[in-house]
């Protein structure tokens, strides 16, 4: 038993997947977390800070160029590195340049320059995610996909600690430009490892299908009614969670917490609580099924937003910050485990890269476009009322889940449809 576990988790393939997970997590947290703290510390208007959620558009629209990354072979370097690694090398090179340029921008002098480099960082990060997801699926046998997903999550969260807590700690020693340069250098180090380490796997022979084939297959698989239910659930399931989450770090800054307190609570303790939620969420999916797990997760996500209301009333008390972070991250991890499992069973293996990009992009619409006005809402109604609103907007996802459970009972045999 122990030998089988060692073989499953401590292999070259799992190691590469873990490293790719770190590379995936770093730029996301740099844009969605560290950048927001930096802008808030620079006294940029909260309404403007909220608009920086629009820099996430590439993660929302990545399905548009996913078929190109899936099928097009880069000249010259493809014959040496293969399709996935050649695309990854090119993408990570530009990702590193974008992060360094973002760090050397000055939001007080020219906020548009900062926004442009934040957008470019998001674009190359989203492209990197397309490649990493596809590469993970290809190099692992079916029975090891679970271990690969676990390795990805661990790497992703470690990348979040590096970009989140790591950046805030470094800020006490260096200027923001040096902090972003150090983080970019770390990605360069990971890039070298990924390119150099070789893994054996069965090469996928990709045909030059029409780029629309993955989309057509997904749409034609179910009735219009079922497709609409799927889309609405994906859109609303984490809606309240992301609306609150996008303004969490500016909120911590505004009510008086220091960078170190935010790093210790949100970026380290929070990551631990997220992992606890992820593992419990995976266990619930196995024991009670997808829809029941999603319903329980939705309840926790909605209730966790009320902790922000409590913290706003109490003020900058570190113990209550820990409680708020614990609730928000635990519920987020719980929901993510069930939600990723749900999205995964919706994808047909032949088109998993493009279809997963499509489905996750639907979720990204809520995170990007509808969370962008969050800063304006805060200025209009205040922090307490804002977080009450974020609690209410989480209800539609829960209502859809109850409707689905009553109208379309789910079994293991029909899980692929829902």
C-alpha cells in the first residue's frame, strides 16, 4: 500500500505537474491579490481599484484561442521541445517580461500603463493555464488524474503563498519593482525545470479539426434546457464569493490591518484553510455526490460573506480577521473541489482542454465583468452593506441547485450530463 502511494505521488510526472501548478498560481495571485493591495496602499480610489477586475478578461475569454494552442505547432522549437513545452516556453517568456514591466510601472504617474501590463500578465497567465491543463491531462494515465489534480492544487496554493505572503514580506525590504522582479525570476527558474525535465508518455496525434468542433460537440450533447441550466449554474455558483473576494484585500487595508497581518492571516493561514476545504470537498463528492456537495458548499460560501460584515463592525482585530479568513477560505476550498469536479465531468476527454477553458470562462464572467463595479458599490453604500449584497447575490446559485436536484435527479450514470 505504501509503495503504491509512493509510486502514485512521488513520480517525475507528478513533480512536473506540481511545479506547473506553482507557475500557474503565481501570476494569478500577483494580479488578483498583490496588485490590489499595492494600488490601495498607493491611495488609488477604491472605485478605480475595483475596475482592475477587468484585467481578468483573458481568463474569461481564453476559450477563444485555446483551439489554436491545442493544434498549432510553433516553428523550429516544436521539434526540440514538443508542442506543449514549446508553447509553454514562449508563453512563460512573455509572462516574465509582463510581470517585471508591471512592477516597474508607477500607478500614481500613469495608471493606464499599470493596467496595460496587468492585462498582459493576465493574458499570458491565461494562455499558460490552457497549456498546463492540456499537458497534465495528456501525460497522465486515467487512473492518475486524481493525483495530478491534487498536485496541481498544492502547487497552485504554494504559488499563491509566494505571490501573496512572499510579496508582502519582500515589500518590507524592497520597492515594489524589485518585489515583482524577484517573483518573475522565480517563474524563470520554474520554466527552466519544466523545459529540462523530460517525461515519457504516449504522444497525442491531433488532427486538424475545425476549431469549432469542441464547442459543437458540447452544445449538441444535451437539450437547450439542460445547456442553459448548466451555464446558469456555472455563472452563479461562485458569484457572491468572487464579488466579496475581489474587494477583500482592499477592505483589510482600509480598516487598518498591516501588510504583515494580511500576509500572515490571508496568505498563509488562509491557504491552509483552503486546502482543508479542498480535501473535505473531495471527500464529500465521493460520499454524497456532486449536487449534494455543491449545495452544502453553496451554503458555506453564502454564510462566509457575513463574516466580512462582522469584521467591519468590530474593526481591525486580528483574531476576528483570522476567523473571517478561515471561514472565507474554507468555504472557497470546499466549493472549488466540488465545482472543479463538476466542470471536469462535463468535458469530453477528446476536447477537455478547449471545453474546460470554455466552461471556466463562463464562471470568469461573474468574476470579471460583474465584480468590476464593486469599488463603486463600496463608495456608494459602505463596506457593511456591500458584503450584505455579496451574500444575497450568492443565493441564485443555491436556488438553481435545488431546482436541478428536484427536476433532474442525478446518479453516477448521468453525472456527465450535470
